[in-house]
C-alpha cells in the first residue's frame, strides 16, 4: 500500500506521466529508517525536507507539520503490517503538474512508500568493501547539490560504473577535483585521532547520518573532527575510511586501490550511535 496525499492506494495505482518529478526531476525525497515503528532521526529528516522545499521554491502546505507527516508515515507502515517491524520509508514531495520548465503552480503533493528491512539497529559489516574514484562526471558544488532531489543521473551512471568494475562503491569528485561523497552516502577519513569529512560548501549531500556522526564525534574527547576539503591523495594516507547513510549507519571501506584500511574507529562510533538511538 502506498500513501498518496493521505490516501492509501494499492500497487495498481500509478502517477501521471506529466508528474513533474518524473518529467523534470522536480521532486525531493527523504529515505527514513523505521525501527519497530520508531522513525530514526525524524526531526532531522523533517527540517531538512522543509529547508529543501524552501530552496526549491515549493509552497509548504500549512498541514505539513512534523506531527502530521509522521502520522501519515505511521499510517502507511500500519497499512503494510510494518508498524512493529523495521522498514525503509521513502517520502517524496513533488511539485504539482503544469507547465514546462517553468511550473504553473508551486503547490505540492506527497507519496510515501515503505519496504521491510531485516535489521532494527545498525551493525558493522565485516565483508570486503572496495571503492575507487568515479571521474567521468563531477559534482558542481552549490546549494542545490546538497539536496536530495530526483536529479540523480550522476549517481546512477556512477553505480553502473562501479558494477562494471566489480567495485562496491565509488567516490565522487567535485569540479575542483576534491572528494565530496560516495554514490550513496557521505565520506569520513580517519588519520590518527583526526576524523575528517568534506564541508557542505564542497558540494556533498547534507546527510542526516552525517549530521548525527558529526555531533557524536564532537562529543568524544579522544577524536578531533575536521570539516575540510579532501584531496584524492589523502585517501592513500588515511588509517580508515567509512561511508555513512541512514540505512546502513556506518559502512567501513576495506580497500581503495592499493591501500587497505582498518575499521576500529568505525566499530567504536557505531556502538556509540546505537546507544544514542536506544537512549532516545
């Protein structure tokens, strides 16, 4: 069952081919993890969505309160018998039909789709995980590049490149040839007691898990967090590299070219993250 503007529809319901999210990528989305019916980091997701809608000049309905949208997500989970299970929630907002590049209206509609997940909390994967640079196309850093829009052509082509080259992921570069993020998450490097991640000004996604990890690292005295540009040359010198998103939490990288990495810091941070989730 899918939730379209508050109405639950079965799998035979379709969006119009004139939908602006389909026709022009004129849509935003949030991917949220639900653990036993609880939406993890829901406040962060909500405020990122509201800020993104303002940047995209979408009209925010008066009904779009945090409580209302959470209620619609919960209604969708219940309709799919996932209210007490773990699930992946995709909340999409698109501008309503009308116009070509220039829309006829800035009013919006929403779609909520859910799928079951096997894990309630986050676990560290010990499986081998190899990455490399994707250099066919580059991220152009701007405020728009930090948003989760339907314009993900670079990520799609990069994912095909990774599959063709037997890689688990690729790292994206911006037009200044700095490492900004992975295909599906933010990037962190560990060197000694310093943990480094690219700043938003370099064009990386304003990830919800990125925000959580930055707050967590700042609260741990033994680590120093640095938000600064990452040169590809730094990857070879790092002790650890990990990728973050709200679905997997922390994904340690095993290998980049001839460089192999450890995962001790990744494990430590993930334990602290799970404790924080349980306390909340």
